[in-house]
């Protein structure tokens, strides 16, 4: 099942512009969080930004998973057409 999941993500990454943009934004959020973790102690504003990045990252992941589910259900083609 994990292989199917990875294969589906790869197909959608290659062929669906919306999915690809979501993945890129998700990766950017992940990189920003890694930067924050490397800083050690964060001030209040940095902690708040970290929380907002995590929320955005989760929202992006939810949207990607919804697109994957739509694709599995036949409601979406890899290219994004319905």
C-alpha cells in the first residue's frame, strides 16, 4: 500500500499542476521549519510563525490528500481535468 501511495504521489506530481504546486509549498514549509529547529530557542514572534507554518503545512497536506482521494475515486484525472 505504501508503494501505491508513493506511486500515486509521483504520478500526480508529474502530471497535475495543482498537486505539484501544493507539494512545492509543502516542501518550502518543511524547510522553513527545519531552519527554525536549528535556531534553538525561539522568541515569541518566531514561535508564532512556527505555529503558522505548521498549520499551513497541514492544510497543504490535507489538500494533497483530497486530490489523491479524488483521483482514486475517478473524480480527477492526473492532469487535473474532471
